C-alpha cells in the first residue's frame, strides 16, 4: 500500500468512528429529552439559561481585563465542560480545570 491509500484508510476509519460517536450520543441523550426540549418551552428555556450562565460564569472567572479570540475560545470550552458536568451531576469544583 502506498501512503495515499493508508491515509484514505485512516480517514475512512475516522469517519466511521465519528458516525458511531454520533449514534452513541443520540442514544445517550435519548429521544425523550430531545422531544421534551422540542415541546416544552419552559424546559428549553431552562437549558438555554443554564448554557448561557455556564458561559457567563466562565467569562467572569477569567481574570484578564481584555480578552482576545483565544481567551474566548478557552472560556467557551470551559463553559461547555462546566455545563456538561452539571448535566451529568459531576462535581465540577473538586477537579482541577
């Protein structure tokens, strides 16, 4: 096999893994939660508010006065982790960030 074929094979495996991850995520989240978020305006707003507050909290925790693009990206990633940890009831504050 030449190098191009090996890359193609690796890319194919990556695509297959991504598809498996999406299917696993859909199963894990469950259609019940998806349906509830689609049909229950209050639940949808609660999730929206929690995601927004996770970002806001992380933004406020960053002590830099002027934040650049990299800072915002880091803050957004930390906020996403914070929200997901809250969602799965993981004790976020005991672990190091």
